C-alpha cells in the first residue's frame, strides 16, 4: 500500500510539473503575441502618405499644418516626431485622417486622449443636426501601434486602416 501511495504521489507531482511547464509556455506565447501586436516598423510617414495617395481618396481632403494640428486636435508639434493630418474641405464635413508618430512612446496616451476628445467634441457639436456626421464619428477608428496613433473618420476608414497596417 505504501508503495502504491508513493507511486500516486510521484505521478501526481509529474503531472503538476507538466501543467506548470505548459502554463509557462502559454504565458510566454501570450506575451509574445501581445508584444507583436503593439510593435510597429519604423516607417517614414512620407512613405505611408504616398501609399494613402495611391490607394485611397485622401486627396479629397485638405492637408493640414502644425498649427491646425494644435487647433483642431490639441496636439503640440513638439510632442510628435512626424504626422499626417488631413481633414474635410467641407465646413460640415467630419472626415479626418491623422497619423502621429510620437517622439516618446510615453506620449502615446496623451495623443490618443487628444484624439478621443476631438471625436467627442465633434459628436457633441453635430448631435442635434448632423446624424450622418455623428454616425461617422461614432464609427471612427482610434488605435495605437508601436509609436504611432492612427485616427480616421471616413466612410472608407477600413481602407485607410488597411493601408496604414500594411505599411507598418
């Protein structure tokens, strides 16, 4: 009986050890997956902009200056390394595309918050008279990837996102 009990304990310890090793392997795989999703290649935004011009209707929007980046998005040029910012040429248009590459990854959250505040204020502005604009704004994409913030409010936002993701 004692030998059988010892065998069961040893088998139980082996299976516990196996489970521990399996758990560690799963944890490492999960961490690698998360890291890969958050990283991005270092691509000059001029290259991304060229691809956007070729593959989207970006030229139907107006290219914006650093002053407009601050005015409309609340993002200081000093916190960004590079940016692409286009907005609708129409007074009542809400279409926008912003790709920001921050100088310091610690600024990603600040940039994302600024973009989310922009979307929220636009929704408040158009809420009482612009249902189409509000829908576009509510469906907009705001995402972080590596050192980049990507924001797009556009009927073809998925195409813009695809071009951006393919580039980085």
